[in-house]
C-alpha cells in the first residue's frame, strides 16, 4: 500500500478538495483507497458524506487509545473509497501526544501491515504540528497543493524545511510526488503569473494538470459528494481525474 500525504500548512489551498477528489478518482480507476482524515476540522470526512456526529470511533481513538485501523474505518458511498474519519476530538490529540512514547510514529504503526488498500491518502491539518508530523512519517510521498493566488509561496520554504527534517531523522524514504496548482483562474493575470513562478521555481516537480477555480468543486462538499459524482462532466471533475492519472503514472515510473 502506498501512503500519500496531502500537505500545506497554509489553509484555503484546496487541500481537502484534493484529498476527497483524488480518492474518488483512484476509486473510479478500480483502486481500493483509504482516506485518513488527520485534520480535526474533519472536512474530508463530511466531504465524503460521513456524518461525524454519528461516529463512535475515529482517528483520535486510533492514535491515542491504540484502537486498530480496521475498527475505525468506514465504507463510503463512492466506488472503492473508505475513510478513517476525524472528529473534533482529534484537536486534543495534538496535546495528548506531546508526552507519549513514539509520538511521531503512531500513524505509521496504525497503517503498517494493512494490505486491504492500494493507497492511503492522508489529509494533513493546516499546521506543522504533531498530526502533520505523524502524517509525513507514515507517508511514502507527499503532494503539496498550491493555490494560484497572492502569497501562494508564503510558508512553503518552512514546509520544505520540515520535509527535510523528517527525511533526516524520521522517514528517509519520503519522496516528493509533486506540487499541484489549484484554484487557477485563466481570466486573471495573477493566476497565470503565480503558475509561471511556481513552474519556474520547481520545474518538473509541478504536476502538468492544473485545477481550475470552480463553483462546482466548492459546492460538492456541502452535498457530501466528490466532484466526480456531483458533476462528472464539469471542468473540476475532468481536472481531478487527469491529476489522478498523472499521479499514478508518476508512482509507476518510480517503481519501474
């Protein structure tokens, strides 16, 4: 099973939309995929149509109390997609894990040994705390969404330093799958300038696919649906499917 962290400590970059729609895209390709919601806001959980208030077990119980992964996992309505859900309890894990043994490797141990899924997509919180650290330690690779707006690169250098530290001390195998440009508005000069700057700076690390700014992508989570099911013919759905295919191709090239 390949584990992929979707991370950016800057909020509002399309991180959760990427997680939900990436999982749906993988499911539609015939893969069995697990979304691990490590964000206490639980937006990936509700974005897949799972009612957080009805959950008896969540990622919090897995990290803090040692409950097994399979006890926490819930099926979703979407083809091939399962979720390890988050509730607001997860916010407490950040504090409770501070004094815990092996605090950075809790998620890695939870995911170890499961071969039921082809991939695990980890939705990291918009911070560089212990939950994000656990996600990076558990991951084989990372995808960084970057919105095509002013301040897009703000804080990215800090995230890169964190990734380097994780590689040096906790997970030497962590790879960069790439940076994904999101919320691209072809009508504005700003979006084009930001996209050009990111591509010039990171070159082949940037995915060819760009996710457009889309009202439909924004609407889909309020219905608890991935964009591929909410409006399968929309530009957002087409773009996320293209991104999914591109990501899978990159993994296959690395494994070849």
